[in-house]
C-alpha cells in the first residue's frame, strides 16, 4: 500500500500510480462502509483504486489487503473536489479512463456481475465516447432507528425519476444534455439545496492533460463529456447506488428530526444487481449485449 500526505505530495511523488488505467478515485467524506466501497471497485477490475481521505477521516480497515493507494487530507466538498479531479486527471497519460465516487457509493454498469470494467470501457471507446453519464440512485435503510446505511437490507425508489432540458449560459438548450432528478433528493427536496438535487454525474471519463476541467457543478469544460448519448444512437450509462443522501438527511439538524422513514409505496429492496437497475430503467445498455 502506498500512502501520501496530501494531494500535492501525491502529484509530486505518485504520478507512477496513474500510468495504467482504468483508475478509480474514491473521495472519503467519512469512514462509513469505506472498505466495502474500495472492495467493490477492486472486484470490477480497476487497475488502481486511489482513496482520497478527507481531513480527519481515519484510514479504512483492511487497507493492506485491499491494495489501495491512500492520499490524506484532501477536501471532499465543493469547490475543492472538482479541482482535485482536474489536477489528478491532468497528471495521467492522455486517454486514461477515470471513475470518481464518494465512499458509500457503488458503481454498477450493464452486466457488471460478469464483465470487467475494462471490457465495457473498450466497447464504449470504440463508440467514440470520451465519457459516460452515471446516475446516483439513492439507497436507504428500511429502519432508521438502526441507522441510515444497511448493506444487507438496502431499499431504493423504483419510480419517481425525471429529466429536464439543460440550458447553457446563453439560455439555449444544450444538445444531448439533461438534468436528472429523483430519489430522496426529490422526495425530501425541502431539505436539499437546489444545486445539490441533481442525480446525474459524469461518472467515467477519459483524461486530457490540457484543457479539460471539472466545473463546480460536476460537469466538464468539454460539452461532449456531459452528453448522455452520441448523435446516432443510445449509449451505455451506469449507476452509482449511493447512501450519501440518506446519510446527510439523517445527520443534518433540520431534516433528521422531520424524517421518520425513507420508505414509501414505491420502495423496493435493492438486489445488488445490474439487471434490476436496467429493468427499472435506471441504466442503459445501449448497443452492448
């Protein structure tokens, strides 16, 4: 296991960690199921999992066995996180595939139980796609008296998702770009700032040493990176099943007293299956079968 004292230290001494992709970046806001997050990514075939620990976040358990790279004292909120992603990807060889997520988030892509991430990204590259849109699908525990995170009995919303056209600074509708909403952020939107309600994310993207930046809203400076499909047909999309919203809503003073349960008539158990996510329309297989 390699360890670095800061992001600056990593970018000075650790560039060799970025030589081979695909690479996963895990921003650890706390240590909640952090080891499980790293282990999940390791099983998907990432060449390297780089864990960026927020200030004061302890090193995860079993880290030696998980063979991850640790970078300490890295801010995990806006606007510092997009700046960190921008700097890290710029230090990698052009065209390196990156995935970024938070702890307590788990990447799924079509047929991910049987196909490694490299296989999927090879196909996506052949379709001339430089990035892949993902959707943060909220997971939550069925019994909040026992906590908001439950890996064994996790629930999700089977419906209630929608998209709106995205406009540029000039007010014109952007080609093949939309803002997606749903899950806990929609159902409890009175407790969620407007700029934190979107569930779409450029979850996978190819590095570029010059000119590529992640913006404060999570989109990229290159418009094509932010599109959900090419002009000709549907493309693959992925999901990040995520406990982040559940954690925040049960911790923030304004919402934790108002919310007794996250379950409603459209809650269903999560099967930890890409097939379930595709059947619910939360992930697109595109032309890949």
